[in-house]
C-alpha cells in the first residue's frame, strides 16, 4: 500500500476522481438549469472550512457539513415557493461568503492558505484528505450509476416523473446533497471560485458535440479527465496552481467544441 502514500499518486488520482465525478454531476447540473448552484455551495464550503479551522476539525469535514446544511436550506426554501431560486441562492451565497471572511480574519488565516482555498492547491492534499476524497468519489459514482435513469427523468420533467411514481422531492434532495459533498472535497483541487466552471464547462462542451444524452456523458467524462490531468501536469511543470489551469484547458475544449457543434 506504499503507492497510496506517494504524493504524486495522490495528486493525479484525486484529480482524475474529481474530474470523473464533475463530468457526471455537471451534465445533470446543466439539465436542471442549476449552473449557479455550485458556486453557492462552494462559498458555503469556504465558510465551513473557516468554521472547521475555528473548531479544530478536519477542514474537508467542516466544508462538507456546512455545504450540506446550505444545500438543504436552499432546496427547502425553494420548495416552499417563498422566493425564486436565484434570489435564495444569492442570499445564501453572500451570507456564506461574509461568514467565511469574518472567521478567516478572526483567525488571521495567512494569504497563502486563503489563496489555496480560493483557487486550489492540489499539492497540499494530505493522506487524510485523499482518502476522504476517494470515499466521496466512489460513493458519488455508485449513486450516479444507480440513479442515472431516475435523475434523467426528473431533470427533464418533474411533473411526469411524479406521475410515474418517482419521489421527486427525495431525488432532488439526494442530488443536492451529493453535489454539496463533491464541492466540499474539490476545494483543494480547483478552489472555491472555480468549482462552478469545473462542473459546467466540460458538460457544456459535450452538449455542443453530441446528440444523445449518453454521448454527452461520455464526452463530458473525456473532456473533464483530459482537462484535469493535463492541468495537473502543467501545474507541476510551470509551478502554477492546478485549478486555474484545469479551467483554462476546459475553456479551450469548449471553444473547440463550438467548431464541431452538432447540427
């Protein structure tokens, strides 16, 4: 098991795992028209990290817990039809960001650590964080495969899904919770600011080039893995943060996809 302790293995395997899950979740994010939702969860996770530092617990666990609470809060309020989803997201988004800033300043978090959380620093992944990320990735893949058909139906038409006997509310909660967990464990790779693009861009590029949903998923996985692994290689070679490079490569893939857009 010594290879699991290798830093280079942890970096590439974590990048590949996150890229794979991001592609699959990203397609559903686009289908559900929730492109802004990951950004809100990312800022919740940032607040969770700050609170985790304050409480002296693992920052990934703190990020996951707070992101889960925010996901439940957003979905719960949206279900009550009190406000529009976009308004609810802005309220939670700004509150979480303000909380993160206040706690970070209270704790005197260093600029380097703050930049790592904002833009990602995969080189600082510890063995503990690696195994947490691995567990979440495996859980996410199992759920996504098992729920693929149901979530596809719900994404296209919630009313028809309910008529067919699908518990739409339960499925939506499960999807949001899984998305929150993914966001929490991805912070070290791409950072708070770039999680949304990590989810959306490869899926959008795949949607440009494929007619069928399965084709979109396959291409999204290919594009996401390509961007993640190439971005990590480039970050090692040029000593630049991996997160921005991964997103830039994804953006390049998206631009190329426009030239091969399905007719």
